[in-house]
């Protein structure tokens, strides 16, 4: 719903998109849409963040809706007591009958008494807590003091009025940042949650190339935060960490410009850029990475055969759409119909946009009804979208890939490129298997 | 402020979505931020719906708050009406929009909607929950459409036999079935078929599959059947008060309840009662449950300890079936439905129990562990708790998971419902003869301790095969793709285990314990330790074990 913000006078409201020329050189044209969005809010990132830091607890301060959202998005109730929960605001809290701060203190005390293993508690702001202006940063300070160093209490906002889906991680990492010690020691800092196995692999490869110490944010233990300072070269593993990157640069880190480590090419260039930043001999880099590239391409090949020439439409969702489109086009031979992104961070996407074929339609924001009309008009072979849209599109005869799988799966790195391609090839392969005649 | 880890019910606007999505020709404009669109996946994934829910979200953002969010609401309403051309419009807000007080319903009332009926939904998000929201929405929608045709006060109630005078078959409405309810799709078919066999027609089924125009026909029926009180209780009471329409309140789950239901329907419609005793009884003829329950293999079901938790309707029905129609011993009964707590308390009292009314799943899990049941009948939440405790479980109630929406015909109500219940509650248990044979042959060398029935669930699950809950889907994703190590499920303490530290087992006690079939060994160990603790016995030997066995034998 709503009207597009930047519409050329000739742009029709449906079907053919109105395109505003991009201010910067990249070949892509950008269609801005401002209407109904079909995107998760930043609270959703708790689902992977809590697994990354097993000594942290994420307490959403919000409503029953927040609790239901995290539970529905997580969908996995394998934990008797998960390390996330919701402090549900009640009428008494809103009416001021109960001081919300006292209530929060009581609830946190109970929670920590029950979970003595927790070292870091994140108070996560939500839409309702932001609207009633509940000051969680003061609450976090107060609780940290009261808990006297036993548990650190931090806060950030995952509210849907300010953040989409993966932006929650950007905010969570920024909450950790003030606790990072300062050091000008040379190091490579990888920011963004990676699957542990994938991260281990990258660390081995960087070591083989002879890089100085490599550290990761978020760390596996919430209390073992890496330092940051003028010797830090920052390498982003995820494309949605604009705020974190700026804040780390403010602390002296230097951002390594690179594509994101999706696919063989992206992963290779990502690692090579880090090596170059430390002046590693390109010959050495090639020695380490060339065999990986060769093996990665072999793993891609069967999936490339399925995907090549197929037309791809990405709905805005995880903020990984642009790098994935680059991978699926350049390495898997897919044609790009539209590449949606919840928001366009031109600084972090500059390198990726430059790799998209000229004339690619990139859309920023969403007006879901109009976008679905474009999908129906274009009849792509595959649509990458959220779970709310997948079955309805399948029922219209359009194959889909759920985007949420991309944030749960180990997809980074040369060795994962085949698996990543397989995620997209599977729906197509499945369609060719099924027959009811 | 209340700490919640997993919840049984969503917010009330999700209840409203269930009504809108169950119906045809209804659209719901929801003033809500973008994250609230997650609710779509409940329908598209759990119910495998092939269409998006008919909901337009305003998806306001922080930057809109300084400006005119009311304008955004009006634009959303106008565009939704134009695009979807609904036959009735629901307008409401979720928790966050409730705080900014745009009053979308009032805004809609001031707009020209081209004569489409509009219902302003005010669902207090900070005090109410999903089922209440569904009931209130259904009531407001029916009332909104029918209030103009309410007969004036003092109008005599329609006579129960008016169908006779009008020269037609009697007819009733089936009210309450909705999406994300438990087996509603199949219950409607079963109840409709059953009524048809008695010459009774169904005028309107709602909300599931109904259009607004169908709701206008509700008063043309002779009675309303309140199939799901959680959703239809409020509207049935209003129709009774306003139109003098009698309500059939017995929910036909189980043989006895189905027979009572038919008797109630016949009474309300002034029809001769169906035969009430002997082999002529319909339940005996039409369902296999009575015979299956009497047949010899079922003797092993006698006294099986069962713990029951769910919504009020299904939990209370399950307790009566378990106790009277399967010969189980109900050792715990509860519900998360506070609105219907009275019915559950009454059902518990009949069985000499005190009902557990709680929406804290950890309290439910603790009660389950304390009751040491052999079978759990619960929601998806209890399925997970039971799995952790190593107890077989069957799901009988919402909240549900994609696997609770089966492809096959699997009602809970009526004669076929009773058959389905027999199968789905008995299958998680070891079959009678099989259990007997395992006990007989367990000393044979081929027998590997830990062998389990292909149907059974002998031991607590350790492998954390990600277990999808109501999230559906996101779920299956994680299951399929998490390759990083999954956190081991925190083991809830087994009953009694926590304090068992002071008690030791002597070698002959342990030896005797090992002779007991593995699938009851855990229970015997717990019982014996409880027995020892109560008597201050620190060392359990074979004699203590047999003393305890005698004490607990039933």
C-alpha cells in the first residue's frame, strides 16, 4: 500500500515499474517502493544470535506479539528453556500502576537466579517499548551496577518500526562495541555471525596465508570480546552491518572493501582483499585459494546446470539479496528479473552493485501488492521470498526459495558455494521430479 | 510485566486474522508495524494455505510517527477496498498501534467505503489473547451484520418445531470452526454427515468457508451448534438473547459426548430421541471405539496413567474419553484457556483432580513430570515436554504444528472422530501383545536392551533433531540446514531425581532393578526412591524394591 516515493511521471502504478536513475555509477537502476512491507522485524535475529553466544540471554521487552513472532520465526522448540524470552508489558505497566522499571528489575532478577550460567543479558527494545519510550539503556546501566559485574546488561532495539530482520544483528553488535577493549595491535576483525564450522575454516585459511591474528565479532563467548583500534582491518562477513562498520571505523578500524563471501568468486575475493590489506604476497594467496576455487567450481557445476538461464526474482527480506543475486548470476548463470532489498546501503553494496549486469532492476523497500504484480507479470522461474509468500506463489505455479533458510544455513565460503547453489536448485529439481499424471 | 519463553496463544489480532482468513470475501486492515506480518506464515505454512491471508498491514515505521499515521491508515483502507473489493471489512490495530491511538476503526467509519459493512475491532492487546480475539471478532462481525434484523424486544421465541409448520427439514448452524483450530475442517464434515443421517440440514457453517452473506442467513436456522466454545461461545449467547435461537452446547468429542450431542440436538429441534440403550445405540453401531476398547488387546490400556493439557474444550473432552471410554487413569488435567477454566475444573472434579489452569508451559511440564504419566495428551508444547521426559504423546489441541493438519480425513468429533482418537492415542503406546512378548523374551540373546517398539517411545530423546513447533516451516528449515552443533536440550529433572542424591542402591537392589523391563524401569526406580525417601531408607536393596512394588501396586 502507499505510493512509491520516487516515481517518474510516466511510471504506471502497477506492472511496469517506475525507475529512478541511481545517483552513483553502478549499472543497476533502483526502484524505490514505499508501501506495505512483508518483512520480519529485527527481533528475528535473536534466533541465530543466541546460538552464536551460548552464555548470553536475549530478553525482549515488548508485547505478546513479540513473543509470538520470535517463537513463530524460530519455530524450533528444542530447548526446554530457550536463551531468549519476552518480558510482556501488561496493562498495569502501561497505565503506570506498576513502575515498568521496577517490574523489569524484578523479572531480570528472577530470570538470572534461574539461569546462573548467563554472563551477558541483552534487553531488546521492541515496537511497544520504543513507542512508550521505555529507556532500556538506563535500565541496562542500573542493572549492570546492581549485578556488580556478575552479568553485563546491554540493550539495543530490534523494533519493527526501526529495523528489519537482519538489522537486529547490526544493532546487537553495536551494543557490544563499547565493551570492546582498545588496542592498536594489527589484526583482522571479521564482523557478522558465521556458522562455527565456517568460521573455523576461514581462520585456518587466513593462518595459511600468514595473516596476523584474526578475531570475530560476535565472539563465541559474549565475554571474550575482541579488541579494536588503529591496527584493525575490518572485514564484513554479512552485508547488513552498516552501523557496526561505522562504529568500528570510529574506533580506528579500517574497512576492507570486498564483495561478500557468498559463492566461490565472492569468497575468494573477500579473503584475497583481507590478505592484500595486510600486504600478503598475491602468490601466497593464490597458492592457498586456487585449489579451493577449483574445488568449489566443481561442486557448483551440477547446480549450475539446473540454474543456468533460469529467471530469478528476489523479494526484499534478509538484506543478502544483492550479493546472492551477484552469485546466482555470475556463478550460476541465472538471469535477474528483480533484486529487492529492504534498504540500500550504497556504501556497503558499492562493490556488489558494480558486479551486477547493466540494467538490473534493483528495488529498495517494498509495496508488496505491486511487487507481486510484477512477479506475476514476469513469471520468473524462481522467487526468493519470505514464508508468508512462498506457498501462495507456489499455488500460482511459481517456484520459490524461502529466504529465512539463508540466515540459518552455513552458506559462506568457497567450500559452501555448492551447498548455497543447491538451496536454489532444489525447488527447481523437485518440480522436475514431481508428476501426478 | 510477565516473562514468557514460549506461548500457547498469540495476541488477540491473530485471533481476528483467524476469522478473516477462515472466511471468504472478508478483508482485514490492520494498523501494525512491518514485523507483525510474520502472522501470515502461521496460515501459509502451518495450514499450508495457498493464498495469503486477506490482511493489509499499514506497516508504519518510526519515521511515520512524527507525521500523519492516521493518513497512512486511511490510505491503506482505501487501497485495500479498491484492490480486494471485500464484502465486509474489518479494521483494527495491533499492540503498537493501540499505543499511538489513531483509532483506525473510527477513521474507517468516517470514510466512504461504497456501502461495504465495516466492523471496528477493538481488541485490547495488553490484556487479551488469541482465542478471545477470535471470539470477539466473530461476535462483532455477526452482530454488525445482523443487528438491523434483531426482532424487537418481546417478540416470542421461534417454536422448536417451526420447521414442521414450514414444511421443511430442521436445520442448524455450525458455529466456531476456524483455521488454526484443531481438525476443524474434518469435524465440520463429520458433524454435517452425522446430522444429515438424522434428517437435519446445516444452514450455515461459519466462520470456516462462510461469506458475509452467509452470516446474514444465520437466523433462518432453528438452532446454533456451538462446536468450538472458544471461538463461538460469545456469538451463540448473543444469538440466543437476540433471536431466541437455542444453542446446542455439548461438544461431540467421544462416544458419550456424541450421543449426548445428538440427544440435545433432537430435543432442541423437537425431534423424537434416538435410542438410548443397548446395541441399538448409535455409538455402538457407528464407531469402532467401544468394541476396540473392550477387545482383549486393550486390557493393557487399563489404568495407563495419562496427563492431559490443552484448550478447554479438547482437554475436558479428552479427560472424559480417557477415563470412561479407554479405561485410562487421568493423573493430571489442565488448560491454558482461562476464559473456559470453569469447564475444565468441573471435568477435573469429576475425576477427583484439581485442574491446572496456567499458560506457563514450564509449570505444565513440571506438573507433567510430577504426575509421572505413561501417556501425555497435549498441545505441541506438551509434545516437546513429553519428548524431553521420554513419555509418549499425542497432540489433541492447538497450538499446533504443520503435522497436526493431516492430509487424510482425521476428525476428532463424531463417530469417525472417536475412531481417530482411539488410533492416535493408543499408537504411541506399546501394543498389548507386543509388550507382553518383550517381557517374556527379554532374556534371549537376540534381545538388545533398549529395543523399542517401532511405535513406542521408550527413552528420553537425546538427539535434538530440531523439533518443529507451530512456527511451522521456519522450523523445517532449521531442521534441514543447521549443521553447526545444536545445543543439547536442557534436561528437565525427572520426578524425584533432584533429591535422590542421598539415596543409594545396593548391588542386589540394582541387580533386581535390571530384571525389570527397561520400559518401566525408570518408573520403578522413581517409585522406589520416593518410597524409600518417605520412609527414611538410605540404601535400597532388593527387599525395598519389592516393598515399594507392593506399596504402589494397583
